[in-house]
C-alpha cells in the first residue's frame, strides 16, 4: 500500500528552506518520497515512516513540524 501522511511545517521562509526540509525527511526510514509546499507549509510524505521520527528530523534541521489532521 502507498500511504501518505501530512505534516504542518513552521519556520520556512524561502525556497531553500523547502530543499532543506526535503533533504532532512528523505533519509528517514520508510520514506518513499516527500513533497514540501512552501505556500501551504505542508509536507506530504509517501511511504510508511514513523511520523515522530520524521518530525524529529525536521526539528533537527531547524524547523517546526506537527501532524496535520
Ligand atoms: Mo532561505 Mo531558509 O535564505 O532556513 S534557506 S530562509
């Protein structure tokens, strides 16, 4: 199955931030692909990672993240 999870991000102000967040999320175990939208402040993550590990990776990169319902 191809599950998609969404995060709401904070702290991104430019396109390079988008690249930084994507680079942080991609190597997390279980992530198949990630798409960050600067205007929407969302990250769409395909695959089956532990979402708390994804959130921690974003925070380690200097941004905020929470699960978007
Ligand atoms: Mo842009 Mo983001 O100059 O951390 S890279 S603000």
